[in-house]
C-alpha cells in the first residue's frame, strides 16, 4: 500500500483566508539545550491550511466536530483530474460525466490550483463549485467533497456550502498533491481534531492506494 500525503504544511505566517485575523504562531516554549526537552505551543484559526468544514460551518443547529462520527471522515474516494490550468470560476456538473460514483464516499477535485499555494494569487480567485455541480454531488449519497482550492464557493458566495451542508456533507478544502492519486478508487482519510463545538479543524489528509502485486 502506498500512502500519499494530501496536506499542506502549516507554517508560521502562512497565508490565510482573506479577512481572517487570527494569528498563526508556533511557539517554542523550550528548545533542546535550554532544558530537558523540546516543547511547543500552537495558536491558529480552525480554517488554516488543509482543513475540514463540518455542516455546522453554514448550517445552524448541527453538532460540533467533537460529536462527528470519525467514520464520516474515512472512505472510498474518486478523484476528478481536471486540466492543470483550469481557470478561476464555476465548475459545471459536466465534469462528472462518465464517472461512476456508486462506489465513492468522497469526490475529490484536482483543479491544479494548488500550484499557486503560497503565492498572493491563491486567495484572490479560484475554481469553485457551480450550483449544478454542487447539487449533483449533494444528490450522490456521498460523505464529503474535497478540492485543492480555498473554498467550495467564490470568495463572496455560499450557495455550494449551503447545498452541501443541507445534504450533511463534510468539505475538505486546500488539499495538496491530488495530481499524484489515481483516477481509480482509493481510500481517503481526513481526520479532524476533536474540538468541542467547533465547525472546522485542520486535518492531515492522506490517500491510501493499493498497489498491484507481482
């Protein structure tokens, strides 16, 4: 089995969602040579880097991540590989044409936008779910949707989030490394921290890919 890391590294001072003012700091409380061990503290927002959005993010009355069944964050995934130069703007339901979603718990969208990670362009505009695509995915009986962009919606939109939240889907945003996963089904994991009453959490997302023997 091959494990593919689909997460961005969290780095102090890294770019965040425009308007998020929560500092991102990794404090070294003690270093080797200053005491008996290294000890660190972390200060960050819940939507930093590769992260999961629970339905609570856009749907009042939903449970926090501490009440989310971990099995909802693990399952079989299909990745839709779009052209690596996919431009910003809405993605239509046509991208699902010919894709068998029957065995899938998650659909991941590889738009190539992760190539802009760390640059000013990443959070300016990006490919996102058009309403038709959001409705098609919400009707597919999935556990969740993941993509390599900052959001399911445009910066000032929320319709895709609303549609997915109404269907009980979780969203994994800012994925990395999707170009390296196969088009055939694989196991996907994106487990959040067990944070009381929160709507989001950074995750370590990975793909587990079975390799042929012999």
